C-alpha cells in the first residue's frame, strides 16, 4: 500500500511538472558556467527536473548500498552470537548432567 501511495504521488508530481513546462514554451536566455545560450523554457524546466531526479537517485542509491552492507555485517554478527549461545547451552547441559549423576545417565 505504501508503494502505491508513492507511485501515485510521483505520477501526480510528474503531471504537474509536465503541465507547468508545456505552459512555459517561451525562449529564455540560460546562463551556463562558461557561456550563455537560448533555449525554450520547457526544455530548461524538464532538464532541471531530470537532473534533480538523477542526483537524488544517485545519493539515495549510495545510502541504500551503505545500509545494505551494514545489514550484512549485523546478520553475520547475529549468526556468530547465536552460535556462541548454542555452544554455551550445549556446554551448560553437559555440566548439568555431570553434576546430576556423573555418568550422564538420567534415572
């Protein structure tokens, strides 16, 4: 349900940007870092939105992979701790048996 909400909001946002861009088709002067150029405003708007989406995805992907790596580390640590607990339980049950009868037999 959560993913559907995000998808609907993304589509709605895309439609709003598209309508806004189509309504602004006048040519504008764009100041790039080292030169100036003239482009239709619709191209400038769509390019800016696209570039923003790409940058957001890139930074989000970096964080995603970092969290995924951290989860793997925690899973390995959990497995090690579970093995340690299991060994301690086995050792503890052997000690309890030794204390009860000495030969491991239960009456």
